[in-house]
């Protein structure tokens, strides 16, 4: 909370628990945002936390929280919006906040992305569900407004650890 949320490049030099997929990070390390820089120089946020990434780390529910960020972050200088996961093929990058009009909000905020009848549609929906807000370098602590956790025990631990903002228990957000 003292430093805010750091981009991947800045976080690498600090001691931390990394929940990300190493292979995915290797792919993300190669992504260059048009007219901007390397993807790892940006903090990435999802529009909807109930997404494939959270599903993939469901075994960590007792050790994580979802941070809620003030939407005013969209108006900060050099913020970029993607229409799907920033590391996938055919992603589009837009200047924020103008890029919001290019998002498929129905798919981003759909409860689930599964489509057993059409695996290609399912894969595309997964990518869209992970549309991102990319913030250069770091998100200052003042933009963090609250946290969401899976149960009361995690809420209690986060408060005991010194998290001073509102912590809500919403088990339905988690998998």
C-alpha cells in the first residue's frame, strides 16, 4: 500500500509472491504497445475480476484479494485500453478513455465464457473477457479504494496485516 501497484518490470526487483503463469509472462514480455513501450512497463488491470485468470488461480483464494481501483485512473496520462488480453493475437490498443467505446461489454461482464459447442468462440470470449486497462509504471496508492475477498477469515487476516481500506466479502466473485 505504500508503493501502490507496480508494473511487472518494477516488481521484478522486489521480493513478492508472483501468482502469474511464467509462460504467459514470457509472452507478455515480448509485447510492444504501439507508440508507448513494453507491456511489462505497464500495470495491467482487468475490467472484470471474475475472469479466466482468477479461475486459473482458484487454489489461491485464501491468499489473495481483488483490489478495486478508482475509475478515474482511466483519465490519467498515457493510459491504454485493450479490447482483449494484451498478449493475444489481434488485440487492439486504444488511448483511454476513448477506447472504452470499442469494448464488447456484454462479453467482458458476462458471468461465464464457456461454449462447449464452439471452442473457437469460447477461446475468443476468454480473450475478450480479459480486456485490460494498462497504466504506465505504477498505480499510486490513492487510486486503490477497497478490496474484495472470498471469506471472513481472509478479511480478518487482511485487516490484521494492516490493510486500512474497506474489505468486502464476496464469495461469488471467486471460483
